C-alpha cells in the first residue's frame, strides 16, 4: 500500500513516450522556441595530439595514465554539455591505431613506431560512446613531420621509403598533393580507420598545401609538369588536387559507412570581396589562393557533410570581423545540405598577448549570440580542449551559462527515416533519483529523455525540458521534479522517432479503490483494486493524444484466480464510449490489446476501468498503453 503523498507523486510522473516535435505541434498551440535552449546544436572541442597540445599531455605516459587523461577530457565535455569530441588521430602521417599503412605516432610514446601497449583509437571511441558523445576522428592529410629531415623518420615510414612522394617546405616535410599515388595512399590510410572503428565522423583540418612562407616556393614544378597538363596554371592544378582528395574521400567514406559524417575545418576566409565578388567583406589571407582550398566549392558540390570554418577573430576585427564572416558562411551553405558549425578560438579568450577584445569575458559568449541570428549556424567547435579547461576569465563558464544551460541533440544528418518510438516500462524511485526504463527500439542508436507538462506545446520543441541522452535503455533523473517523462529514439544520424506511444502507469481512482504491490505481475510500483459494485466509479487513465486518428489501446494487469472474470474497460473513442470486457483471472503480466480505436486529440480520460460488473472477484486497474496505429 502507499500513502496519499506517494500516490500524488506518482500520478505526477505519468510515463509518456512522445516523439516528434511535429507530432506535438499538431495537437497544441504552436510553441515559440527559446533561442537560449536550442534543441539541436553541435557542441564539441578539438582534442589535439600533435606536439602533445592536449592529449597525451606528454609522451611516455603509462597506459593507465594516458587513459585516465582521456577519460578526464570526455568528462569535461559532458560537464560543459557538449555532445561530441573531435580527436586528432593522424597528426603527422602517423597513427593512433595499429595501422598497416603508417607507424605508431611519436606523440604516444616519444618514439615513432613505438607500440603504446593498447589500441588508443578503439579505447577512445568506446569511452566517447559510453558517454553518448560523437567521436569525430581528425586527420591531417599532408603533413609528414614538423621538421624537414627525412632521416629522422622511422626507416619503414612510407615517406622515407618513397622519397619522391614528399617535399620540404618552411622547415617541415609534406606529402606532395599533386601525385595521384600519394592521394590514394592518404585516402587508404584514413579509410583503414573508418572501416575498422566505429567512428561517427571523419574530420580534416585546415592544412592542405602548406601556408606560404616568405621567400620560398613550393617545390612541385616537376610534378606539375608531369600531371598538370590539363591546367593552364599551377594554382588551378593545385586546387584540383585538393578537390579530388575531398571528393574521393566523401565518396569512399559514405560507400563504406553511410552514417559517418565527413567534415572539414577550413581557414575562416575563402576569398576577400576585393578579389572576388563572391568573397567576404574581409581583407585577410585567402585560403583559395594561399593554400589552394576551394572550401566554397566543396559546399556547393555537396562534397562534405559539414564545414567548421575557423572563425578565430573577434567581433569588430578590422580585417576579419567574426560577425561578417558568420553571415557570409551562413549564406554559402544556405539552400544546401551542408551543415555549418563555427570554429571558436577558445585559446584566445583571456590569453596574454591577444587583442584587448579577448580580455572581455563576454567575447566568446557574444559569438554564440551572433550565431542566433543565422539559422544556418548549427553549432560550435572550440580550439582546444586545454583552453576549455583553463576557462581564463571565466569566459567558457559564461558560454555554458548563457548558451549551454540545457543539453542539446546533434542536428540530424541526411534523409534517413527515424526509428519507431520506444515503450517505457517502468519508473522507479531510488537513492540516486528517479529511474526511467524502456524497451530497446529497432534502429535506435540512442534515446533522449524529457520531463515536462504533457500539455505543454514546448514539451519537445526546444531543450528546456531535455534531461539528457543515453545509448542505454534507462536514465536516472537525479533531481526529479513535477511533470511527465518522455523518451524518444534517435537514429545513428540523429533523426528523432516520429510515431507516438504513451504508457500511463497508475489511474486516478476514488477512495473505494485500494492500492497494492502484492503481485509480481504488476506494472511499475503498484496497482489499484476494488470489489465489484453496481455503480459508476471507474478508475480513469488520462493521457495526451497528439492528433485525432487511429490508435491501438492495450492494458496491463496482474492476474489471479480470484480476480474478476468480466472486467469492463471503457475507451473514450471518438463518437462515443466503447466497452471491452477482459477476464483478469488469466493473461496477467503482459500487454493485452483492447483493439484499435479512433481517438480525438487532447488531454483527457482515455481509458477507464469500471467495477460495474455482475462477476465476482477484485477488479484491477494497473497500466494502459496507447500507440499510434500503423
């Protein structure tokens, strides 16, 4: 038996599974989303391994120390309400996994080719997914070494075994992008990681042809003479070499795994409008001309799933105003399927030697406020993890307070269908909070859990009611409050379930109805029971039906030989109540169908259990499930 206060609490926690914002909208007044709590927003930080910028913090750490450090980075991402990490796994033509193409990275052990004693990439992906963080594997395509001495490379290094593949420039070694065999090799090395590991994205940074060094020319004239015959100048040929890498990687990645996203974080300026009328109102280095990265074309051709231009300038910067570039990039992706995220300079915020604008704790937060004016801007990625953690001036804490007060779902990619809605099976109070449990849904990669008023038009429109996401089939709300729980299923590409199913555990019933937890066949914590009587005193189950239509109605009850053999269930169907009689002596501990009915939209008493029956034995009211009929 339970106290009245316990009954009130559980009645306030009606278990609901409601799925799409569009479905909810059909039954309610339109919701005005709060821009401070967007439902969909990509939030990530770059975790850089080259030169041990972020992870590992230094070479030669033990396996346990390396793994502890990485877990701490992921925990930081979760704490800051991020939903992805972008991790550098091929920083200098090497590998953070046992690659058959390239040596182990020196940034792991201090020695190129040195086995770290475990598979870092497998470990990192598993740890990220355990926290339901997307893992985007970050590859630098052409950089071979941060020095120009090939004899310092391990003897088995492909760039040493194939000296014609490389060139030295600006004190560094690079693979020559103009050689077809080099391009194929780079793609093969990347695809090895894609095919062998459960990565969510492939991410390239802004290093294509090397950034210009004064007084030096890229030593590729012989390569141009051999391969560039179809081009009138070397610049167009170099751009085509990079374009081929982007286009072919896009094709190969999606042929292998359609759900893996392909993204690039190019330099923030494509071209200036003084050079090209299609360019931005800026006056900085032009990546189209300087490093031969035609990032605008990649968008227009649909060769990438997302771009994260590195918009590392403050608002009002003379040569490259953040606000100007945000507007320009938004216009570039408008009308395409390419998603746009802003690369944010967390490393500048509060750092000594930076422009005075970066000494304002609000600068970084103001960038996200600018983003709100551009619906095409779907998220942000911060460089880098150590600067997020440093939180100089409290600048990142302000970002979280102003913009990340709630979790967010990753924007959906592609046009795949959504999985069906999950079915909640229980809600239980424990020492850690209220735990909601549901059955796994076919096609679901993760689940989102909301808590709010079932009649609220903003229930799932934005993130104000979003508690979090998980790849499991239960979620514990550590601070349960008033409202109903709502669970949706998410596909691997983040489409949210679009069918409807609601489970109501515990009816509203009069004082004559008792409460029991005796039967192990009960649904949830307990159930109601009453003796038969020739009077109208039903126990009603109230639910929110999102739209008028056809719905399957099922009931759950414990069974006992002493229970009622002719219990009347009343369904408030459109056009009039329908009564279905159920023998509660058998068939307990499972869902039993009452049939399919046409229901009106709204929140009302949908199903009642009546004790007006001539049969003997207790009448039981336990749980009801209403689902959209296929």
